[in-house]
């Protein structure tokens, strides 16, 4: 049976792993949104696809470039934290 300290530590580590994995995508989406918003404000072009397509392309590109990092991070968390808890429990 798992005690409260182990549970909360595992939960904290899992949340930190999710923050580390999502930060590159969220940062690029924020920058792309700011750039597109600035472009729309400067040119007075209010096209809906102009906001969606560049953000989608940048998010997909960053996801493709960081898939290895995300996979390694999640696998390390699983192998180092979750599996020992399952085996020991």
C-alpha cells in the first residue's frame, strides 16, 4: 500500500514531466499567435485562416522536432518512478 508522501511525490513528478513536455509546444504557439496578431493589427487583415494555419504548422513542426525528447522524458519517468512503484506494491 502506498503512503501519502509517495503518492504526492509521484503526482508532483508527473505534473513536472507534463510541464516539461508541453512547454516547447505552448511557447511556440504563444510566439506564433503574437506574431500573427501583430501582423493582423499592422495590416488590418482579419482572416480566420491566417490565425489558424501558421499556428497549426508551427505546432506540428515543433511537435515533430521534439517527439524524441518527449518520448525519452515520459519513458524515463515511467521506468524510473511508475514501474518501481508497481513492482514494489
